[in-house]
C-alpha cells in the first residue's frame, strides 16, 4: 500500500467515525501536508478520488516516434561517419537525441 492509499484509508475511517485520528495526525503518519489531506477528504466526499496518476503508462508528447528512431538507426548503420558528422547531416534532431537513440540501439560503445 503506498502513501496515498494509506492516507485515503485513514480518511475514510475518520469519515465513518471508526477512528479518533486527527487530520494533522494522518498527515504526519503519511508524510503529506495537512492541506493535501483536506484536499483528499474533499475528493473522497465528491467521489473524485484517483489513486493512479492520469498520465501513467502514456508516451510523452515530445517523445521520438518509433519510425523516426528506426530511420536514424538505419541511416547511421549505412554511414561511415562519426556521430557528430551524422548529426550535422541529419539536422532535424539534436546531438543528444541522436546520440541517445544510437546508444539505446547498441551502435555506440563507450
């Protein structure tokens, strides 16, 4: 059970009047700020509580598409130049982006 689940369980116990803990004590036990505990209480009362972050398991909006990554890998495999020269040739992505793609695909050994 993570911290948020623990806090939600304690708050639900308090709302059902099965616990004598104060919201400040719940905050101290879970490590959250007392204002966040009150925010969680409000979400529980409005049935808006979410225990998992909304962006979990989603790909970032600025992530490199898989097709472009494979294009970079295939172009680099056919070339005989250094990474820096290849980056000057490719131009659409930064050096660090291309370097990380090549390293992830085991084309750079360091």
